[in-house]
C-alpha cells in the first residue's frame, strides 16, 4: 500500500499520516495538487491532505481540488496538534524567516512582537523551510517548523511553541477512490457534503439548511467557496454529525436534489484525535 502526503518527511502532514500508517508506506509529494493527481493516476492508494486549521480556517488548495475531483471518498479524519518552532542552524538574529503560508499566519502575533522588520518568505512546506535553513547556514535564515523537523535537520530552537494559540490544531483527511475496503476503521462519526445551490432561486440557502434543521440533523460546519465560474457563485462545504438514523441524512440529500441543488457526498468517516 502506498499513501501520499505533502512532504518532505517530518512535515505536519507526514506526522498525521504516520499516526495511521507505517513510515514505509508513505510517499512524499511537493504539493497538495501533485499528491491528489498521483491518487487520480493510481500511483498511490490513498493520500493524506490538510483540510482545516483551527486558527486559519480551511486549506483552500485541498477543498477546491476535492470539489473538482469526483469519485473520491474520505475514509478517516486525523486531528493533529500544531506546535510551531522558530529554528536556525545557530541561535542568532535571523535576516529572513521561511515557512509555509499557513504556519506564517499561525505565528503572526509572535512575528509581529519579536521580529516585526524581518522579511517573511512563503515556501512549499514547513519541513522544506527547515531543510533549506540546514543547507544554507551562511544566509542566517530561520524556519518555522515542527520539533521533528528541527531534530531531523539538527537545528537549534530559537523560540518554542510560537503559534498564536496553544490549542492550534489541524484536521487532515485520508482520501482514496470510492469503494475501497482494505482499511480497518472505527465507527463513522461525521460526513461531509459539497452542495451547489440552484441558480436564481430566492431563499435557496435557507431552503437547503431547512432540510437539515427540521430533521434535527446537527451541522458542525458550513462554509462557502467560490465556484470560480462567475462573481457571486459559490458551493458550500457542510459537515454533519452522524446520528443513528442515517436515513434522515439520505432524505435531506434527496430533498436538496429535488429543490434543484447538487450534492457531492464525500463519505462517512471516523475521527482520530492525536495528543
């Protein structure tokens, strides 16, 4: 079995994937789109992608591409605590700080307080930033990355746990093609829908949400994303808490379709919370 993830090794996505699979099964990719493309091309069996961070919201690179890729299924959600470290080869004042855009955003308060004039540079992943710092000590650059990445590349921790919130966590999804049965999974706790509203219908969103409300179906999240067709057109990401009566959810989806909406169900999945 091969499982793709946003690399390099010791990235947060690697850590999420490694909490569910042995390291030997994991294969790194340079970007989220490349990992999803490898799944489409059957180069790998599954892929782990970040979906949402508790500080910065949804990871649009994942959500938008999943919306445009049919026949995919979410098999597992993995929740990982995110603790960011400021790393350098030698402890000194950095002339530049590198990291993934999400990590830079998650550490904004620290950066504004302690390094307000230091240029920030976005790179493909936190671990790529750590690797670059290790390979270019003469440049006096720092990386924001995990403790594991710092250990992997023998970097000094200039400042520990610099994320804006101690409860910073990221949701990851384990995704594969529909209908696979080679995983041992716990009981499903959530399901996710992508919903496109019928065009030019007054009160369309209200009518869609009402299909869940009057059936007492608990929504844990609703978010809009642009369809990228024309201004003002969106699709909605809706997370549902599963109840014992799955027929109610099926009936709600059927009602949305009868209203003229389109529904893409990503599957029912359990949740693994890492400490």
